[in-house]
């Protein structure tokens, strides 16, 4: 059902800043958002973040393209993965395994469709991992996780616990107000082409940070 919905309301399009990667994306953002909001609210589910290539995720994926050594031969976990863009980039650029995670069941379907579209294998774990221990991986990647303060705080607490276990952590963020740069090292800055219906400008600056 979820996969059929995604196929009906999105279409495969290149990611603006990484056109070699395709994703099922929404053409008419407002129409899809309102349609899914009405449907998903009946089931207490999230808005359709999986239908868009957000600036922070694009920046992180682009950073992996330019620095494939960060993931090559490593076990990777894509936290709050949405469309799966970052995990797909990790798989394309040499990760030995990739697991995507999100609380939205539509995201699971989107990741499966997008992984197949790009010819990569990605495992999926649903549910909220933030209250549990970090996964047994080498690298955790997270794009666009700081759009709300409470969520940003919970995410960073989880990521700091992972870093304490010697897991490398990289975060992509388009300079949102709730992003806490303390304890972070900026390792890349990119001008990302995006959609003015979901962001405030057509080209948005975004940075990639390493948790230290």
C-alpha cells in the first residue's frame, strides 16, 4: 500500500546536487503535503519528509561523494533517513553495509523503492532508536535532524552516546536555528540546489559536521 501511494504521487527525479542519484520525489509539494497530512493524521504518522531531497541530506551525500573514504568498507547507519538519500550515497561510495532507520512506515517503502532505483542494497530498521543503545556500526550519518529543538536535543544525545563508543558521526544541516555546533567540527560547506516550496531559497548553504 505504501509503495503504491509513493509511486502514484511522486516520480523518479535526479537529486539536484547529485544527479547521478535518483529518488522518487514530489513535483507538487503543497498538494502532496496536504493530501498526505489528511491521510496520515488519521494514523498519527509523520508528514511526507521522504518525498523530498532536503538540503542537509544533499550536503552530506555530496560530502560522501567527495570523501568516499569516510564510508568505504564500513558499516553505516542512516539515522532518520527519510528518502534514504544519505544511505544510498554511502552504499554507492563503498560502504560494506548500510542500515536506514526512520519511524515513518512510508519511509521504509520509499527507501526500498529508491534503493532499487539506484541499484544498491539497504537494510531498514523501523522505530525510535533514540532511547536505546547505539547500533553496532562504524559510522552514523544524519541529515536534517535539527528542525525542532526537542528533536535536535534527543538526536544529539543519541549521537554523543554513539561517539563515546568510537562510532564516527557526521551530520548534514542547512544552518537551521536549532543546530548546536558545540562539540562539532565543520568538515564541509556546500551550496545546495533545493525547492523553494520546502526551503526559503533556490540555493541554500548547508554544512557537514563531524561530532568530536
